[in-house]
């Protein structure tokens, strides 16, 4: 069962809006429910988990729960957890998200991957540059999705601090639509909720660009070959100009000192 509708981050915490269907099904008074909110830092050195116990009576109308006293600009697992002690219909569960508090300027982040740039595309390759702001252990998987071509092998990177990545897809088919560049961001941190549930394996999925297409082979090679020709032509023109200047200098000298 999903409990979280959306989350509004602040500099020192999160405001979680619950789904109306969840509140109606799992938080009625007759089931004597208890609600927990847990924030688990993804960087081990950023402190301990913070848990808040919520009285359901306070959230049945506005469906909001808050957790505070967190550090700004840090990533967390944020989990809503519930249980009831109704012996005829006992239920428990949890719903978690990967979230970051706001920085000191009030700016948030929904993904760790920023500044994605398509730096070069040829008939058989695509090259990208990107920057990850993750400062915790993470596995980043990059792949092409949604085009008309065959599946291209994904690429995987593991790191634990902000990193610049050069990404290259090789052996592609010429003049072919490869769709979008997508990422799976999977923190390698784990933790436990208030009721002892293990939290791991969550991920963020996000795609960039649309209709990424390789070039036609003939156009790609003609463009590549034209570069040295232009450079040679430029060199010949420069040599001719220098020769002309030298001849004019000699003539000027002879006319002056005759």
C-alpha cells in the first residue's frame, strides 16, 4: 500500500502529504492506528536516523505529517510507517522515498545527476558529460531507452562523492533513433525504520533529451574529412600572403635606395 502522495522539502525537514485513500483505509479510529515518520541519512557521517511518532487524529483532516531537526542540503530515506492493534484486522506497512532537504538558498533537488550535456554524436557513437552531486555511496546506471534501435548495453558507475563522468555509447547503428538517455540512481546506504524494517534498494529514475539519433555515415565522414582540407587550404593561403609581403618589401627597398 502506498501512503505518500507528495513531499514538500524544507531546509531542516520535510512536509509529507498522505494519500486520501491511505488515510481512509488505514487510519480510522476503529483500528487504533499508530503512525511513524523516519528520516535516515544516506551519508553515514551525517548523523543518526530521526523518528517521529504521529497521532493519527491530527492528520485525518489535512493529511499532513512533518519531520524536522534535520540538516540542510542532505539526502535522506524518508519513510511513513503504520501499524494498528485491531485484532480482527491488524495491518502494518511502510512507504519510503529518496529526498533531499533544501540548501541555504532554498533550492531543492529531485535527482543527483545534473548538468547532462550531449557533447558529440557520430554515425556509431554518442558521447555525454554529466555531473553527480551525490555525496554518499551510490550506484549510477546509464542507458538508452525508447528508440527504434536494439537494446544498447547499460553502463554502471559506483562512487561516494560528487563526480564528473564522461559517458560513451559505442557500436551504434547509423542514422538510428535511440530515444532518451536515462539514469537509475540507487543509494548503497541501508538503514532501519522505527519498527525495525530494513530500508534498501530504493532508486530514482530520470531521463534526459528526446529522440537521440546517430548521424548518417557519409555525412559524418565527409564532415570529418573536410576539416584537414580546410586547414590545408588555410595554410596555403597564409603561405601565399607571406610570399607576397616579402616580394613587396624587396621592391620597396630597391626603389628607396637606388
